[in-house]
C-alpha cells in the first residue's frame, strides 16, 4: 500500500476507517468526517473501501483531502483472494457489515501507522462517529492536546460510544420554513449539528451497555488490535477514558441519505428510536462553521 511518509512534525495522530461501501452516496458525510477530524488534530487518515467507491469521490467538491493527509486503500477485501472476497460480499448482503475482514483490516492499518511513525492511532472505524469531549476547550486541536497530556504509561486506552439521533429542534424549524430544503440533495447541516438529541451520557458508559468501543494506542506499544480493543505487548488491560473527557458520538441516522446503503439493522435495540434521545448535546456546534465554511 503506497503512502508518503510525512515529516516528523506531521506524524502525530492517524486514524482509519473500516472498509466503506457506496462512498459516492455518502460524499458529504465523508467530507465532513475528514474535515472535522483534521480540525481537532488528526494528521492523517487511512481510508479503506470495500467496493472501489472511495477513489472516485476523494478530491471532489466537499472532500478536502490532500494526498499528504489521506491514504486510500481501495477494494481491501479483494486483496485476500476470491474465497474471502466472496465471503465478504455474502456477509455484506445478509448482515450489512465488515465483520469478516475488520480484524484483518484494523491490523493492516496499525502496521501502516507503525511504519509511518505516527505517535497515536485512533480507530474511529465508521464515518458516522465523531470524537468529542465535554471537558476539553472547544477549539481546533483539542484531540491533539488531549493526547499530548497522556502519561507515558498510558499507551493504550478505550473510548466509549454515545448514540445520538434526535433531530435538532432549531434546525428542524429552520428547514420547515425553507422553500429550498426539499430540493437540496446534500444534507442541510453536518450530522453533529443536525442530530443533537442523544442518549443519556452516563447510560452510554454503563456496564454491558455497548462493546463498540473506540481503541486508541501508541502504535509502537501495541502488539495487535481488535476493532474495539487494543492488545499490549504485556497483555495489560487498557483503561477506559471517562466518557466526559473523550468519546465517540455515534450519529445513528448519519447514513439515511445513503439510498441502498442507508438502512442500518441492529439486533435487539432500535438505536434510531427517538425516545432514546433524551439529552440535548450541542457541544459540537462550534465546529460547524469551520467544517462547512461556505454553507454555514
């Protein structure tokens, strides 16, 4: 996988996605995700796809992704031969996910981060998840500041995920009075501004509530990683960061604009049910005009 090794000053934080499918239908979401995480301090994103769709949208309007900041790994499942590629296709059609290749993929990304010399790798995983903090100063670079303060003995840790899916009341009122909103193909606002109704924050960190954690690690200190759990060389257990200090806001309705790839199925918990989202969280609103300066 060719990539450019960046100068040391730009080898702070890397992130990567699981293989994306139907990226052309999610162009604005991908653009917002890249712009936001660059804004908070991510230096490089390794963007994987499962169907070759990402390459066609990188560089298009709304995707501000210079080659020095993004490495695209195209059609990742096809690199493992016909059998695994076929299993991937079958799994996607029947279940709707990447589970059969995700562990291989996240370790591929970890290897790239190691060889590229990045200080930190955060496996955010889906472009419907955005990192957020209640305690860091809400300004550009807050993720970099947070990671710089990690003690040397805290080389691997876990972030909780919090579901958000309640439509922002102010946005809903604005769009209901707009005569042009119905004819606009792109979402009228970034997902973190559109869906400010969230599940109770402390519930999201409750025992047994969710295992879709976001792993963060110093690549050189990680032996390997699962999509939700990094493995240290000494097999020590990674601690959780308190959900107030850093978490992944999971926008469960982020893919609704995505046509055939939009519907999301969850086992026994309807994550899109509006009654779950009882807390208002507009803590990410500061970033909206910086992520979409021309439209905000």
